[in-house]
């Protein structure tokens, strides 16, 4: 149930939007605002898509290549974090993840909700604009699990979870009309589907492999991706041109466990990871085809991206030995501050509004989805929402993105910070800031306390200029500190972070 504060805020948005519509300021007059499908893959690296990495990539991704040919490719798009939970928080709220209570790492399947009930989400915004809204797939943002007699959860065996009870704080409490999916990843219990705010299934057993935990007796991780695909297609088939819709389709692939169906096993020649990437690409093709078959493709914005870079647990060492550079020309992978951790594929297909075969090299963040939706629909975002979101709508027509935000803040699995401003990137870490060797613990004793790179001439982050360009370091660090302290990085009233003392220097203060 939404709080009174959130209901008041949404009501205010409705009044503002009516005024905006009356003034005729909605882009294109928005009599028929575009549908939106945001497809979020899980751990898909920038170099895993063949059109982004034609010379150093070995995986065939014809459907994403086709999206690029039919729409716009963003070459400098970044997640707010190099791991999944925090990135998902930022996509749905337009707010940097580290402004929340989660300062590092990710949530587990039984953790409490990270998005507060009163915080506006993209789904709230679009629902207020008359959209049907659905979330299908991996949630991984915490849920209020029901327990027997509402007693505290029993950490030993989780034996007091009420599997027939009502789940709180999930998608249907945060602006989505419909939800079908799982609480976290396929390697994090519980292994059971959720529909709206209820568990699906009758008998709970204990999962014996991987991360042990409760499992619905018939749950089969190999079938999860096909099931989520079918649920997404079914939802599309239920829509019509009269009412706009938004689908947040959060796939479980190609995250571990690597479980491509038999149809895809052996197809890549690179092992299970390559096969699972190809399976994921095929799913994207199925969803887009269903949209086109329904006759809704022309005025639907389809975004395909990833929550972070490729995971080392997918066998990155072997992939490199086989000639597949999963991060293309960029350094690092999932969990890292280096660009391989958070520079991700980002394709936008919108036949009615985006010229086919175009490219955008401007710096954007996945946080920017909320502000883009607001500009598309003529809605205003209250000061208490979307604090770090900038509309990339101008870029879709080849124009420059303008905003009061100076740069983009990056964040790693361990909570290390980096700041990107123009061509410069400052990393407040001695090394990867994540899982790629050398990690912070493995960095040489005499390593500089931070890193500075000119991304125009050194996209692979190999020549550390930290000690030779102190004036650039000072400028970027000052800007980073200011944006952290203000509670926002965009224009608007100062806001408050959920944590009073956000530690910028995790590997020792400068």
C-alpha cells in the first residue's frame, strides 16, 4: 500500500502534467505516447555483442545486431554500479544506488526491500501518465517476505516463511500493475516464481546444488528464461494501440548458472557462456518479433542493455584464451571500476522517432531512463525523485544532451567510487576496485592511491596520469564531493542521502 506522501506526490504530478499538456509542451504533442520495453540482460558484457566488437568478439548475436541496424547504438552508456542490485535500483528510481542504504555488494533473496514505499519509480511515473505497467523477470531489489504469525524470519532454514502469504514491497507496490518472476538471481534462493504478490507453487523442498535454500518442487532453472520470454510475449499480446504500455523485462541471462536450453547447447563453440549469450539474443529477437506481429513496433521504444559487464564466474579466462574479448577494448569486468565493469551495450529502437543505423557517442547513464520517460510523456519529476537522472531524448534525434549534471559517477562491487567528466576519469582506487586482478588487496605497495585516465586516447585505462595531472584530479574530486553532498547531481533542491557519512576513499584517504 502506498503511503499518503507518495499518493500526494503522484497527485501533484497529475496536476502538473495536465498543465503541461494544455500548454502543448509534450514532445510531438504526445497524443499517442510511445510504448516502452526495457530489456535488461544480466551480466552481458560490452564485447559480447558482435556488432560492438566485430574484430575481437566470437559470439554471434544477430538479433541485437539487427536492433542496432534498425535503431541507435549508444557507445558510452554506463550502469550506476558494476553489479546488479544497485544498478536496478538506479534504473527504476533515477537515483544513484549509493545514496541508498546499500553502500556495497548486492542483496540476497530474502533481504528487505531497498526501494522505499514512498520513493517514486519509473513505473509510478508512467502509470500516472496512463500506461499499463508490467515487470517480468529478475527483481533482486529485496522483498518483504511473509512469515508465519508475522514473526521475525528464522535465519536457520527460513522455516517460518509463509509460502501462502502476501509479499510486500515488491513490484506491484512500486508502480507495476503486474509482476511475474523471481526474487533474485538463479543462484540465490528462494527458487520459486512470484506472481504479483504471491508465491507460485505448492510444495517447498530444499535445493541441493549451488547455493542451498528453499525451492519449489518443480522449479527448473533451465526453463526460467523460456518461461519469462513467454510471459513477456503474452503481456504484449494483451495490449492494444489505445493504451500505452511499459514492460520492464529483466532477464536472468547470461548470469550464472549457465543454463541454455538444449536447442542452444554447443551453438557458440565457446562453451556454456557463449551458448547462453546466443540464447539470450534469441529471446530478445522473440520479444521484438512478438511486438511487430502485434502491429505495435512502429511506436514502441525498445531498449536493450545490461546491468553490468561480464562476470568472471562465467569463465572469462577461458573466453580470452579462445579469442573472445568480452569487454572489447575496455579493461575489467563485472564488479570493477574499470570500464569493463559498467560500460554496457545500449540499443534503442523506435521506428517512429529514431533514425535507423545511427550512433550516439555521448556519455549517458542507465539512471537517465526516468528523466527520458518524463520528457517523452510531458511529466515533471518532483525534487524528491530522479535526483541523478538526465533525459537522453535529444540524443535520439541526433541532438546534444543538455543538463545541469556535470559528469557521471561510477561505483564498484566493494563500494569504490570513480568520476567521469568529459574525457577524464578519476578512480578512487589503486587498482580494479573489484574482482579483476590486481584487486585492491593485490595492488603493489607503491601504487598511487588513485587513478586518472584520458579516455579519449586511452580507453583501455593503461596509462595512469594521477600523479602528473594534479589540477585535473582536484577538479574532478571537487565535483564528485559536491554531488555526493548535495544529495543530487542534477539541477533542483538539495536532497538528503539515506546514509549520513558516505565514504569516498575505500582504499585509504588521500
